[in-house]
C-alpha cells in the first residue's frame, strides 16, 4: 500500500468509523451468529496475490459485522462496560501509527514519562495516597497475578523465583466467595495452588465477612500455613459488593499479610468524592488496580495498577540480559520490569487523550449519571409487585428477577433464564446473569459510555413486557 493509497483508505475508514458510532444502536446488540457461521465464509487458504483493501472493507461489512456483539451500543447492559469513546479511538489511531514498543525508557522516553505522569494523575484522581506508584498492565487478571507473585516473593524472601514453586506449598491466599475468577487463575499460575485459595464467606450484602477472614487466617497459622496475600474486591463482578477495606486491612496489618485490592470496574467511581468511603482503610493497601478500559471510556487494554513499594514489584519481575542493558538503567522507569510481558504498547496516550478531552468534571458528570440511572432503574423495579431486587444497588449494577406470585423457586429460575435468552435473542438489549443464593439473577449494568435514562426506561419496558408475556 503506497502512502497515497493509505491516505485514501484512512479517510474512507474514518467515515466508516463515524457512521458506525452514529448507527451502533441499529445493529442487534448481541450477535445473532451461529457457531461456525463466520468460519464457513472465510477462505480455506490465504491469498497468493495482493488484494485491494476495498475487498477487505466489503468483507468487513458482510462477513464480520454480523458476528460482532456491540459493546458500544447504549442498549448493551451485560457483563460490565468495556467502553470506548472518540478521544480514546483517536488516540488508538496515533498509537498504532507510531507503533512504538515501549518496553524500556529508551525505546520511547515519551511513552515511559507520559505513563509515569498519567499514573500520578489517576492516583490523585481516585484518592490513593501519594506514595503509590503506578504502571499500566494489560488486564486486571495480569495485574492481580503480578500482585500475587510479588506478595509470594516478599513473604518467601524471593526464594520461589530462585528455587521454584516446590517450596510454595504452605502459602495461602484469601478472597471472598464473590471475588473474580482471575484471583483463582492467579493463584493457580503462581504455583501456590488452587487448594490454597481460601474463599471467605460473604455477608448479606455479598461483601467479605472480615470476622471470618480473621478466623481463617488464625486457623491457618495454627496449622502451619504461611498467609501470603488477601485480595479484597471493591465492586464484585456479580453485584458490585464492596469488601470492608478497613476491617480487612487491620487483619492484614496485624498478621503482616499483603493486601491487594481488585477494583476493576468500580474503581472509576472513586473519582467521585462521595464514593471515597469505598477505600477507607487505604493505608493498609499494598497494591490496587482498576480498569480505565471498563468504565472510564478508554479502549481495552488499560489497567491502572498501583503499588506501595514498587521495588518489590521490580525485584519480582526484573531481568537484565545483555541486549536490554541501557545507560539510563536505574535513573528512569523501565516498565518491562513492572509486569509480565516485555513488549508494551503506548497505552498512556489513550489516557492522556481521554482525561484531557472529558476533563475531570466531564468524567465525573458521566459517571454520576450512570450511577443515577441504576438508582432510578432500581426504583422502577421496586414499583412492580412481580419483580424483585436481589442485591443492594451500590454503583451501576442492578440485580433483579421476575418473581410472579404463586411460583416456586424452580419455576422462577427457569422463567428468568428463558427471559434472559428471549431478551438477548431479540437483539434489542443485552443482559447477562449471575446466581445469588441459588436464584437465577438478571444483571443490568448502566455504564455504557452513551447510555441515557431513555435507553434504560425503554429496556425496562421491554423486560416487563417480555416477562409477563412468558406466562400468557
Ligand atoms: C472484569 C473484572 C476482572 C477482570 O478484568 P480483565 O481486565 O478482563 O482481566 C477482574 N476483577 C473484577 C472485579 C472484574 O470486574
């Protein structure tokens, strides 16, 4: 492709992009594609000869788009938001154009220094103490793994990095029953072993019971285990429950246990002063993460990871082969030593673009709106006798179910499962589910970048109508 051809296609593609964003509501939110349908339309073998880019764009519309689930639709209420926004998309264009590998300071000083500053901005925006240093990780899963590995090395005097996981046998990690599956994955990968992940029961509001945490730790110490790390969740994936950080933190402090906080989605709410109660007890926190790539209008991937003592992280991950030796070593941040991969994208640019384009107030207004929509949806649900709300509405997630009078639990579970599929198959909205206390629960997340109260009201009308039609 010549520079002139590139320019022409790029201009056309920007039109395609703007058109998509304007029309994203017109697609079925959840792809209606059947397994293997797209695969069948793709050629068996790669082309021998160069093909015009126009052909690719045509196939994009005809083959690919029908197989896309539209996360950027304001009628997307499933899982969690994976928001983009125009400033983030524009930044991604710049990032891929520059195409820099940002593994060391020297491989692009601006990328390293912008990342350092963006992490300071974010740290201050969410109210973490000034001694935290930050780094962008690719995902909350990778960030939590990095925290577990660092805690493991700290508690064993960096022994397992040297001699292998055999000596990790007696380490223990703690999280609540409602913690994200990435914790279990991290514990598996770290060599600590899934059977050494202790899942602490939750209280009525689905947050970790700190009394039971303390008991579990005491019992483990008596039995000869070495507690390594506690992972508290701020905003669980199921219901956005907030684990009590202060109480958990004092248990950790008393027993000298690493405290990692997973605030993947809900961390964004900390930019609002009225949500800072969620991190009361922050003085006990050793590491903390949240995902601007979820609810802060920044395209995947962008996890903000903060750590009290960055030296421990670096000591856990550092490598220094001859070909990576630089003259600036030790004077600057070489972020390859702050996580698992060597290669790194220039992700700080997305944050810079998003934060500058929205401004702090713009971000706060949008987040407050999303939280208000969830509260209003809860009120709408509470007005209907045949529906019930199944968990406290803390931030932007409403857990509820259809529970018509005179039906037993089994019927209710199957009614709600059918309801969920029927709504999603309609293509008009997309919801996902969880199970709470044995009840099949619908989850509606009001966090998509462009969702309005109108979208929420329309979705609620559709849910009510579809549910009641199930019994006609
Ligand atoms: C979404 C989520 C994760 C996983 O996030 P990734 O960035 O996709 O790894 C972890 N923890 C919580 C609480 C989440 O909501």
